[in-house]
C-alpha cells in the first residue's frame, strides 16, 4: 500500500545541523512547515529540540497544531475570510495590502490585543509584496493604527521567478533598510531576508541587517534550493514515498514497437506530482501515469513480484502534494544511530533575536 515514510530522526538531525549553521551567523532560523502540511508529529519533533516558533502559509495547518507553547508567523497572503483566525492563532503575519492591515487592526481592537506584522517587500521575485516606492507610505500609515505593531520587513526569492539572491541584492537590501529607518525614524526588530534560497548567501556573505530566514525545503529535502543539489551534511530523503506493485505485464511500446516489462504501482496523479518523483534503490523508469496509477518500465528485470515495494525520493512539489493527501498513510520512522548523533548536536540553543 502506498505510504509516506517520514524519518523523524533525519528531520531532527537536519534541523540541528541547520540550527548550528544559523547560530554561527547569528541568524534566526524559522522552520517553515507548509510543505509538510503542518504535520503535528514533525512539529513536535522540532519542538523537542528547542524550536518554539514556526512559519506556515495555511491557517488550517496553524490551527491544527493545538499547542499553546509554540507560536507561528503566517507567511501566506491571507484572504479576508481568514483574518480573524490570523489574529487569533498567529503571533506575526506577513502583509502587503493596507486594506487588509486596517481590517486586522479592527479585529485586533475587538479582541483587545495587538497583532504584529511584517511588510513583504517585492524585491525581484514578483509574486507578492509592496513596491519599494510605496513602503514609506505604508509604514507611516501603520504607525497610526493602535492595534498593529510593525515588527519588521520581509523579502522573498525564488518562489515565482527562478532568480537566486546575490551579494548585490544583500547590499542593496541593507542600503534600502537603512534609508527607510532614517526616513521613518524607525528601527526594525525583524528583517526576514528570505527563504532557503538565501542560505548560501548567509554562509559566504555578511547579511548585515538581515537577521531571520524562513527555511522549509532545505530542512526537509536537504538540498541547496538555488541549484537543487544535495547538501553533504544533510539528509536528502527524510521523507520518501513508498508504493506497491499491483500488476506486472509484458507490453509493447506503441511508438517503437519494442517489448518491455511493465509494472503498475498504487500511486497516481491525484497522489503526487509524478514529474517530481525519482525511483530509489531500483533501476526502473517511470513511463507515465493516470489519476490512480503510475506505470513503470522494469527494464526487463523479471525478479519483481506483485506486492513488492518501490520507493521514491520527492521533489518539492511531490513532497507537498503527497503530504496534503489524506488518503496516503504516514509512517513515522526513528533511527537509533541518527538519534545518538542528534544527542551530541543538541547542546546548542536555538538562536532567537
């Protein structure tokens, strides 16, 4: 039966390695749980090693955490229907529209609380964010709202446009922030400089005023997101997709007329992004898929049997889609050897500005 194998020990190890790296550069590491559907077991694992603040783009994921000891930053652009939940269930939200910020202020006033926001600046990703020449107007307007606290600014890279951040971006962002602080007489507590794609810049450059990165894909996939290459010190397959062979038959390739041995497994387009899965441990080839099945070319290997398992590593889109599918069981795995390594790494505190 198809299932997700979630190795909590590997996730914990990746988090500890990244935390150590972030600590060295005095950058706040915010685990983003969006691509794992806000999985409660994963969040609990991260909480057990010291993480108490997370980020997610879906309010449903945040609500289901049901843990009063942890807080969230809402990183998704909220629709009007969810704003009350954003105030109720998140400590901070990223915002881009004055209309929405004013409504958040009204809701916070009704609840007699203050809500913190980060203003997302559209730098060059072009997905969402305030245009740079509007930021001063936004800041001055927000300062007049009694129930909104401007905690800082946020930036984004490689969510829409495939353009990696550069040293020039880091320098220009710092100059931009300095100008804003001078013009508005404001000092920003949080400068959330980007996502996993900024990690390389953090390692090799001084990020200056940037003191936070929102990191999900590197945490769960162990890769450098600007190149999609593995990071040697991290586990790449902390979460894998396992399937079962349900049919084996000889077939004829329609275009070439060549014979091949085909297997069908119990996965399909409804379950994952077939274009973003890669067979592990098996020398087989994905031929295609329908809504419920994936067809494999077994490359004339005749030792496979009905009921055999085929494992797949997951690209980001495959990981995200599968984690949100309620019909795919999740199997949580622990590894004693990795746990022992984690115990040796666990002495460093989680850095929080």
